[in-house]
């Protein structure tokens, strides 16, 4: 009998990739207007510069473990009370400026001041552009009261709580919210799933985990013996990680739960 559902946040309930994409579009348009550079090419150049810079910092292994990607680094402030987050807080202002300046330079524009201006613009655009999947609230409305709901998200508490503060209507659905940066380890580490289980006071066969990422949500659930539901909206290829179930829309949870609860 399923009594609780663990949901991932980014690209499961919140459409984070779209928010990041639209923030890039809006910010790169400023550069197109100023210098005539191609906005799409600038986005690609900044993304590449960001990935390269991000992986060069001493905090990289920590960000990998907690689950914070380079593009979150382009808008998060990391005001968290922990040594690695304090290091990130110091690093990110230069990281942003350097990523945008390097992106511009790759397209033949050498203007550090403008790079800094774009680096400050991008976080504003991202905050103004929260996207939630259309189905998210319908699903949560239907599940609330019938199941305990827990949000299990990788990231910096400061940044994940910022995402939740700009979509505040999500928070009341959840009985518990677990953020990897506050716990100290991220998905797929089994301990964060065990911690979530203990908060619910339930057994692993009474839970399903719903998420979009095979390497974090699904792998972690599989390791602990929790049934996993991979939400694969964009027809991605499977890798060696095999989910218990695969769906393309969150609505597909309903027949799945009915079937599981008949057993």
C-alpha cells in the first residue's frame, strides 16, 4: 500500500530548464541590441564558459555531491551557513562576470564592464521567470490528503528556497521538504532517502519516488529499495539505470497508484 510520494522539484514540478533558457534569451537579447552579436551563439558560448569555469573551482566536488549545476551558480547567492557554501558565495560574483565576459569574448566582444552588466541581469531575469508545468497543481490537488507528500530536492537551501518563494503556491502541498544542502549529501546518496523515510515514519515499500533524473532521483531510490517513477517528458534515452516505472505525464501517476494499491 502506497502511503507517501516523494517528489523531485526541478524539471519534475518546476520547469527549471525553461526558466534558465528564457533568462538566457532575455539577457542575450540585451547583448544583441548593444553589439549585434547573435543571441543564440552568445548563450552557447556563455553556457560553455560557465561549465568550464565551474568545474575549475575547489567547490566543484561539493557542488557535484549536493547537486548544484553551473547555471544555478549563475543566479544563486548561496547565503547558507556552511563552509563550502560560504566559499561559493565568495566565488560566484566573479564566476558570473567571468562566464559572461568569456562568452562575449568568444564572439569577438571584449567588454568586461558589459560582461558584468549581463552577469547582474541574468539573475533578475531568472527570478522573474518561474515556470511550473501545467499539470503540477492538478496532480498535487488530487494527491493532497490521500497521500503524505515530501519534496526531495538537490541544491543549496538558499537557492531552492528562493525557487519556492517565487512559486509560493507549491509549498503548502508538502508535509516535509528535504534539501540536500541542508542535509549534507545529495541524491543519489542512499542516506538522504533514508532520512526522508525516517521523517515520514514509513517503510520503503510504502513510498514511491517521482523524478526526472535517472542518475539522482531514480538511482538513489533504486539503491534504497524505494519504487521509482521516471518522468520522461522529452523522450530521453534510458541509460543503465532502470526505473520501476516510466511515465511521460504526471497524470499517469493515478492509474499507477491505483494498480499499486490493489496489490
